C-alpha cells in the first residue's frame, strides 16, 4: 500500500505515474524524516493495529516490517502487510488515509483507495 500527500490522481494511470515518481524519489535514498501528515497517518494506523516491533508473538501485527514509521520517508509511505490480513487492513488503512486527506494507492491491485464501496 502506498500513501502520500497531494491531490487525488484523476485515474489509475495518473496514480501509477505518481506512485513511481514518489518511489524513485524517496525509496532507498537514506533516512528522510516523514512529514507531519505522514507521521500522523502512521500514528493513526498504530492506534488501530500494533507495530510489529511491539508484538511479542508476531501474530497480532498486520505489518511485514517494523517499526512502521521506518517505511515513511518524506511525504510518502509504502508499507507491506502480511498476506493473511491484507484485505482487512488495506481497507482500514485506505479509510484512515482518506480521513487524513492523503492519497492511497494499491500498486499490487492497481487501485486508488478507498473505493466508493469502502467509504
């Protein structure tokens, strides 16, 4: 799941273009502190689901990496989740992104989220 600040892209092609540009700009570029909006988004996710680094049995957290904030360089976060919980968590994470005025794009499914039926 990828989330970023800015205007919602007009369509899937524009979302994919924006995602690729943000990925190239931020991923693998070293430690870039997250923006306040992205930090607040991650905080909201962690209010709902436990961080992997705080999960003693690795079963309660839906995240594949931790701490989750490390996946958030600048105005972008691209985070993995465990497959067994991806439907539940991706829908909730998309709603939380919308609540924070952020763009949410699922590159695996090629969808802007939340979809109207998820709201």
